[in-house]
C-alpha cells in the first residue's frame, strides 16, 4: 500500500502553519512537530503534548549554539529536542506531521537526521509543510517522485 502524503505549501509567511493548525483541529489523532509564531517568536511544539521550545535565538547565544538560515538565527538545542520528540511520536498517531521541511533539513540540519529516520520507519500517513519553491526538491530528496 502506498503511503499517503499531504503537503501544505506556500510562500514564506503565507499562513502554512495556520492552515496546518486548521487541519489539526479536524484530526485530533495526529502527532508530530508544528512551528507556530506566538507573540512574534517562532517556537517548535509537539502537537499532542503541547510542549514547546523557543526556536528563535535572542542574539546573546554563542555562535556554535546557533543555526542560520538567511537572516534568521535558530537555537540548535531546540532542534535537538524537536528531533527527540519527532522520533518518539512515530507509531502513536494516525497522521505524522512535520512543520516544516525547509533549507535547514535539505542541508542535513534542523530536524535532520531524525526526519529521515522517521520517514524511512513506516508507512503511516504524513502531513508535511514545505515552502512552495522547495516542494519538488523535497520530493526528490526523500524519494517521493
């Protein structure tokens, strides 16, 4: 049986996570990682538990504790936590959600390598958030063509 994959795509800051959260309201058995912006700060959050970590760096952190994408700085420790949570939720949900697969993941950072492990692990349905310009690259990278 072929794995069901839903991709929510759009431009940067176009409401992809908001569309995902609307979808999640109708799918309470989904689990995974969502990356909401709350009061102007980006977080990474486990869906089922609601537990979250600040993703945006405050500017006072040491350079080795940060990941950079363009002008954005993210905390590596928050991604380490998100990877652990992503690995923990496989097999426990009707849908596995990943928000988002972006430039960091494509260069082996962010949610990687946990993301690749989870995607190889099973045939559970997926909901993925991907920037519109990266959809084809993500499909090729993870073998969904």
